[in-house]
């Protein structure tokens, strides 16, 4: 429930050893219904067993967590609701014009051996720390609340809350406060009873005193408790005003459209103008503005009666309704404060019976929910050893997830089923395959010739002409580490043979029948210029995956966002350093493969070169070949045992090598470059995957995934431990509040389970 509410009343059955809260009614009851209750003491408003438990639930504070059956008295300013409240509790309430209507006042009656009154202030939950500390410090013990004492207390409370004084000029200060004045009245004859009185709603502002914001503030106070589906509302309205103009009825209709829990109460019938009584009688009889629970009428004591403690309200009210026309014609069970108690008993009893089983279930549900919230906060971390223990356990669990993720042992923990980001092994493997595929298909600047020496087959016209080197979205915190997004051409326009011929001519010296060895390095550097963007884009994507894994793993293990943010901030520099090592390693591998003189001990280079050369010779000779059949000595020519071979005349075989010296050299450059490029590309792809990714980013001792570990925690200083794992003031308050609520809910369960 909210902090504020209209007047609410909670009743408990008195002990047989105490005086009844409500003395026995002395008025003679004439109707059959009331006659049946003639001997009943009017000391409660619901069945004893259930009502006692409901009252104890309110007493243990669970009413703020679960909607409980209660009576809510609501009305406009000057509607007479305070008089209704006084009549129901049969006690004069403290009042002082201009003072009691600025904030909520909670009056709590407690049964204790000694008598006394404790005055304190409950701060608004949204107040500043300074304001909260100031009002919490206010506390007074008084013996009674006579007019003089109460007026003085109200002045002090106004000052503590920072409210404007009546008639005060100068600087504008608030007229209303969300703080709550709390009065705890204790004594051996008291019963558990809690009343919350708030300002009556109003529509017009008063210059220098109230504003439109004040109107809304008070309206929200009232509405907060009216929407409780288990409350019984007493809509208090003066009898001498037009009910159609009363906003409180509209609010009640919004909160209770069916009208099952709204009872209209008319006050001040003595102020109704002559000739207007019939309208009020029609209202009471249900002929106008009909309400399911009907209407009730009471008489408010005047100032004279309030100041005369010898006068009996019940006698005065009974005399009025017996002798004053036309009010003496109204059914006696619809007039007077005593009959109102009886009507409320019937209404509230039905409400309690209806919702009691649901209340128990909701309390149990709330208890489980609050315990879960407390568990999610993790262990307390106020002391240094608690902070160290918390982070050590977190690091241990984190490394467990890392091991399971890298070994793809996803059946070992259900967290992998709900969070795909933690399945890093298949994600890295898929990106690795994409990297290798892009390097093989699009890594070269010019497409090499086929084995037969012809140009490569051009791509289909519908194939995309570009591709992005990055597949994962950027992370702002890693902007200085990651390679920027860039689009590359899948194929560069142009023929490789003219380009190689041009390079041959540009690098030609005084060689005879051969070429300058540096041309291989020059052409290799140009042919592999896409490698940098493709490889750095690949490693950047793995870095993003690793960072997302770290953040997701911490989120799955620690619900405290402040701890996660502080921990990531603390590790960010070292994480970025380790990410940078992977990028640096990739750049080193690029330099080795592209900037130095080409060299390899891989036998595949020679095999590829020989195959390439032989392939071109075979393709050239095959153009002049013709089939020749031969057969075994025991077979007949043309029989199935005969075999056919391709035969090339010697003269044509020699002609297959007939080309200019330059063309032959360019062809040889192509074959050497192609053979070396293939070996270098595979070596480079393997090196990037094994060194930059597997070692520097995943499995290595200095990888980012291995940073947050128990060893890392053990090396943190005291200040660092406190900065990362220390509980923030807000979290401490949340933990304390949850503990308080859990204690109240446990007490509530004991109350409900007690036979």
C-alpha cells in the first residue's frame, strides 16, 4: 500500500480482561434487525475470529504489502468525516483548525502496561537524505494530547516538515507534506487500532496557501486507498449540498464501479434548508442517486457539544432523529452512529469472509517473492571480509562458466539454455569458418588463372559485389580497440595477366631469361591487400563476442548492477590491453606475411607450382591430341579389352611451349605467385585463428576470459574491494526493507496458521 490514505479504521476484538472499545449502545432499537442485536455489545465490526486475525495482520505491518479488508472514510474538506471517525472509534480526536489538514496523521492505539503517547514523524520515501534525517530525529513523549499540548506539537511538526504557517508571508514553502505524523497511544485499556487521517479533497486554491499541485497531491492520497479492492468506503457528504457536485462520489465510482463496497454517509442534516428536505429523504430511500449499499445519516456535534465533555453524543443524536421532522420518518437502522456501526459490521463481515482465503495466499506469495528478492541481492557485503568472499565466489563461478562455454559443455548448466550469448564456442567457430571462406574466395585482389591457363570464371551477375568485414555490432567502450567497419569488393575488375606483365616490365633489370625476385614480394603485397581488413574485422568480431560473454556471464551470476558496472570499470583497462594484444598479434602476422621477402618450407608450394605448370602444358598439348587404341596381345582389335590413349605428335608437343620469352616469364611469375599465395593464405588464416583468437582471446593464460579469477580478487586493495563490492546506501536500505517485510510476512503467516 502507499504511504498515504484517507481515514482508515482497523478494529480488533477486545480481550475479556479489558474494557470494550465501543460501549454497549443505549438507544432503543425498534426494527426487527436491530432488536435481534439489542443485547450485543457494539465493540467490533466483523466476526470475532477473523477480525482478530485481520487486526493482528495490520498490527504486524503487513497491511502495507497486501490489501487487507478495512474501512476507509473519505470526503471533501468540511464534509464532517472527522466527526464520523470520532463516532466510530468512540474517542475524541485531536483537532485544531489550520493545522491537522496539511499532512497524513497516523494514530496507533497499543495495549501496554504503562500509559503514554509518543509523537514522531515518518519521512516521505522520496524525501532528500537531509530532510529524512531531520524529521526522523523528531520524537516526543507526552502524557496527554489536550488542546494546548497538541497545538504546540503541531507547530513544531510544521517547522520540521518545512510547511508554511497560516497567514505566513514571504518565501513560498509547501502547504502540504508527504511526511506522516505518527501518534502512538499506549495503555492497558487500549486495543489494536490504527487510524490514518488525511486532508479532505478540495477543488479551489487559496492564494498564498494552496496550489493546483496541492489539489492533485491530496487527491492522490485519497485515491491510493480507495482503489484497495478490499476496502469498505464511507463516502461522507454534507446533507445540505447537492450530491451531484461531490467529486468524492465520482472517485468512489471509479474505484468501485459495482458499488459493492461503497456506503454513502450524509452529515449535518440540521443545516438542510427548509423545503429541501424531500430531496434528502429521496436520497435516503434510494429514489435518487441509488447506491447498492444505500445511504446512512448522522448528526455532527457542534462546537458547543465538542467543548462540553459531559454531553453524550448518542443521546443528542437519538433525540434529534426522534423529534426532528422529516428525519424522524427515516428507518432507524439508517440513522445514527450506533446503527452505522451495525451496518458496517454486516458489510465488513461479508467482505472479510469473502477475501480471507485470498489474503492468506497473497501473504504466502508475497513472502516467497520478497525472500527471492533478498536472495537475489546476494550475501551482505558491509565488511571487508564479506566483500572479498563475495567477489571470490563470483570469480569462481565465472571461471566455471568460462570452462563450460569453451568446452561446449552446455548441458552442465541451464543458464546456457536461456542465454545464447554464453554459447561462445559455436559462435566463434562459425565466425572462424566465415573468415576462412572469405579469405579463400575474396582475399586476393586479382583472380588467378585456372589450371588450363584461362581466366577465372566471372561471378554471376546477381551476386553481391561487396561484403562487410565486420559481422558484429560495435561496443562503444571498445571503440579504440576494434577495427572499423568497411565494405570490400568481392572481385576487383581487371585481368591478372596484363597486371603481372606491367609489374614485370616495371621491375625488370638486366636478367637473361628470368625475372627480378623482388617482383614476387611486390605482387604478393598487392594481391593480399584485403587481408588486413578481413582479418582485423574477424578478430574484432571475436573481441565483441568475448566482451558480450563476460557481461552476460556476470549478469547471470550477479543481479547487482552496481557491482557489475564497478567490476567492469575496474577491469576495463586490462581487458582493453588484452584485446589490444590480439589485434597487435594479427598486425604482426600481417607484416610477416606481406612485408617481408616471401619464403616457405612448405612442400605444398613446390607441389602446387609443378601442378600449375604441368596443367598448362597438358592443356596446351591436349588441344592437338588424338585418340589411339591399343590392345593386349590376346585380344582382338576393337574388342572390349582394348584401351584408348591420347597421343600428341612430337612436333605439336614442342609447339605447346612456343611462346615469347616475356610471356613465358609472366606465366612463370603467375604460377609462382599463385602457388605461394595459396600456401601463405592458409598459413596466415591458421596463425590468426590459433594465435590471435584461440590464444590471446580464448584459452591463453592472459586472455580476457581468464582475467576475472580468484587470483585477481586476491590482489585487489581494500579500497578497490569496497569500491566494487561494497553495498551502496540504496542497496543497504533495500536489504533492510526486505528483511523488515519478510519478518512482517512471517509473523502474518504465524497469525494465519494459528488455530
